[in-house]
C-alpha cells in the first residue's frame, strides 16, 4: 500500500510538471511578448491550516489559524499570462478537541482539553498565472508546484475555555519529527489593481507527508486555505501598458493675410443666390432705362450747322521778370 501511494504521488507530480512546462512553452510561442519586465512585490495574509489524509490524527484535525508573509516576483509572458515566484514564511498545523492530557500541576485536572500544533515553513511556489491581472489589472488564476522547507514545530495543550497563552497552557513535545522538505501544489484566484494592490484566495496541499516515516504518524498531509494581500512596487501605471507621453503644447497657426480673407469673402458672396438675383434685377432695370429713356438727338443736313464743340481756352504762360 505504501509503494502504491508513493507511485501515485510521483506519477501525479510528473504529470503536473509536464503540464506546467507545456503551458509555459505555449505562452512563449503563441503569444506576444509583454512590454514590461519583472516586478517585485510584498505579500501578507491569513492561513487556515489543517491535516488531511486517512489517519486517525488527520480525521480528528480541525482548522488552525496562522499568518503568511514574504515577497513575490511577477514576470509577464504576454498580455494575459505570466509567471509568479514567491518566498513566504507560512504557519501551518492543526487543532484537536477532547485531547487527553495530564498537567504538570497534580492539583489541576481537565477532562476536555484542546491540542494545537504550530508548524513553520518556508514556502517557495512557482505559479503560472492567466488572465488580465497577470500583466495588467483584472482577475487572474494561478496554479503550479510548491516546495516547502520545514523550519520549526511547537505543540501546546490547554483546557477548553481558556484563551491561547492562558495560565494552564503547556508546551509538550510529541515524538514526531517533521519531514525536512515537502512538495505540494497551489491553485487559486486573484485580482490586481492598477495602483499595485491585489488580493488572492487559494488552497495549498502537500503530496508528501508532514512527519518522517520513523515517526509512525500515518498518512498526514498539510492542507492550507490562504487569503493574501499583495502590493507590487513601482506600479503607478498599469503593468504591461507603457506610459503615454504628454502632448507638447501646439502654437496656434498663423492667420492668413487680410486680403486673402477678403477675396475669399467676395467669392463666396458672388456665389450667393440672393446676391445674384439682386444683380440680375439691377441689370434688367439698367437695360430698360437705356432703351426706353430719352436721349439727345443730333441732326445733320443742309442748313443745319454741325454741332459746335467748345474749344478750351489756350493757357497763357505766366511771365516772370527777367533779372538783368
């Protein structure tokens, strides 16, 4: 059974790696290259972690809150796809009710106790993102493999009804060693704004067990529901969209010479039908006056002296005294 589980996990990992590689090659060959380069950002959020699997410990596990914080690097591959690499400090674990425990103080006894375990990991996912938010603003989906390095493990027991860190809470050390490295997957949905702010909701699960085989803890795997906020540094403009240059002020065009405007005005006036009618009426009145009105008659014949014309008087030159 153990060999069958390890075979299924390795087979699934290989298939996932092949699909991610194929998607990466298709984005490089079939889509246009994005205009902007990689962007650095910061992330922080809330984790709700538990154990999954078929063991008794996993079936009794409840949700344990924690935090996640770190940095991310986004690299757009096209207008609707990109890569997202992260390094996050992530708290995982679980909580269990009705836990039997004998406290150090023999005078204190509680039949109903709460057991919680807090695990710390360094998560390093490499995600393929698709959607307008991958290189601009809008929604995007993210999926890909994740490698986690185990940092620490702490276990606590407290009676029900007391807050975390209460007077009767005790730290215990169960004989269960963490596996130093865990392999898993990430899948989620996010939204990116043009001012650099964004949010993601996603789920991460492990393919490998939480504890080493020598711990004999059974099939126990980490499962975490994450709600994260992110901020891309230097993202005043929309990622993937170049900033438009400011238009230079254009000086007004020089006005044409007044004579040119008057000539154009006269041309337009001559083509006006009303003006043309007035000109036609004036022409008809002038023609009628010429043909109907009285004109002087000059007669010629015997005994009729020809019309005399007044001759202009000869001009006399003014005499100037001559100086001797």
